[in-house]
C-alpha cells in the first residue's frame, strides 16, 4: 500500500491546521472568559443577525439542544437576546446586544492575530491562492452533498473490495 506520510496527506493537514488555529484562538481568547463554542455562536450571529436557533445549529453543526444551552448562557451574560419571530409565534430570532460589541471588537483582533501568525512567511499572493483553493474544495464538498458523496464512495469501495472496507 503506497501512502503518504500523515504530514503530507491533505485530509490530515486540513484537520491539523484547523485544530492548531482553534487551539491558538482558545489560548488568546481565554482573557474574555468565553468558550470557543460561544465565540462561534456570536461570530455567526454577527454575520447573520436575526437567524433562528435551528438555522444557527445547522450552520454550526451542533445539536439544537447544545446550541440552546450556549444561547442560554450568552443570554444570561447579556450578549444575546431572543426576540419573537413576527411570522412564527413559536420561533425566536437571535440578536446580539449592544453590550457585546466591545467584546466582538476584541474577538476580531484576536482572530486577526491568530491568522497573521498562521500566515507568517506566506506572501499575499500565496494567501490568495490558498483561499481560492480552499474555497473550491469547500464548494466541491457543499455542491455535491457531502453525505451522499460519502455514502456513494463507501458503497463503491465495498463493491470493489468488501474485505478492505470492513477491516
């Protein structure tokens, strides 16, 4: 079997870089007394103000009950408000409060510092190429339906070499 070392495998690299960036963000963000999950919720709401909980949970790939707990804590801190949805009396829209704005500014500074560290030694042109390539990879995965794509790959592999899939 001819395999690349893990440090040269694309899947490993994407996952490891994401892990290291998250870790750096966690370390720099500790001074704000918020978890990365709470930061993610607020960052999503910053760009998608007025979203409902179901769409936020889906976008962040978390269970609705998990998101609800995050929102409960953020609401208790005064950072998020649940506002009744005018078109659906059962639904609530999520909005950031004014009191969280300074924290969001700090979050942006931390995020920029982490990315600047990650991109040290990489030219602006290389960075743009990297962004373009990663955007295309993401587009490939989202436009083809990740779940159906993966299901078909597993079925194809199983049809060709069932013993390899099971081991």
